[in-house]
């Protein structure tokens, strides 16, 4: 799913399924992702959902949030956000 701003520019891309990108795959654990991408900006309980944990990476022009049911569980999805959306 791709989300757009009022100017019809893509601001967020929601990723799920068995998609592979940046050398990692949706379904990898937080530890497996960290082994490839390095230390994340943050890891913890999602602020909106009690049964979801989030791990966030911030790059120059975008951020990626990975979502899993537990800290040690497999990721179920990710959200790629452009810099102006945080």
C-alpha cells in the first residue's frame, strides 16, 4: 500500500508478506534485521497497539518501522516513511 500527501507525492509505503529489501525480509526477527542494518534508532512497545512491538531505523531521507507481535517474534510488516512525515 502506498500513501500520498495532498500534493499526490508518496509519503509512506506499507510492506507485508514475504517481501525482501535492504538485505532483510519481512518475517525476519528484530535481531536478524539488526545483524544486517546495525543498531536501530529505537525498539519497544508500539505506542498505539498493546500487542505490537516496533523497531525503527532512521536514514537520511526516510525511516523504516518494523512491526512484530513480540520483541523476539518474526516481523509481520514494515512502514517506510519519507523524512517530512515524522
